[in-house]
C-alpha cells in the first residue's frame, strides 16, 4: 500500500511519526510544559486526519480505476448478449407474424 502513496503523503506520514516520537520522548520528562504537549498532540491529530483523508482518496481512486477496467472488459460481452437478445426477438416476431 505504501507504493501507492505519493511523496507528499509519505512526507506527511513521516511527520506524523516524528510528532508521535516527540510526544513519547516528552512523556518521560517529569515536568513537561503543557502548552507544548497540547500543541504537539493537535499537530499529530491534524496530520493523522490528513493522512487518513489522503489514503481514503487513494483507495477510492483505486476502486474507481478497477470499476472502469471491469466495465471496459465486460462491455463487449454485454454488446454480444444484447445482439443475441435482439436476434431472438426478431425470430419471435417473425414466428408470431407467420402464425
């Protein structure tokens, strides 16, 4: 899945990991400044939300691509089935007129 991510998304995920590492390192200190911790937590949450959004866009794009490919592959089969149905209807029409 990482190969499908753009360089910007990889940088964003790296930033998120750095934020988490800083928060973890700061958690060990006895008296940590609350504003800094809160700011880092906010940044980590924003980065996480952006990463989730981008990953869902990539997934949607992959699904859309797979759907378009499936439709392209099966369009010819659908045309063949429609032609067959048309032939059968013409035959039925001719038989009904003859009767």
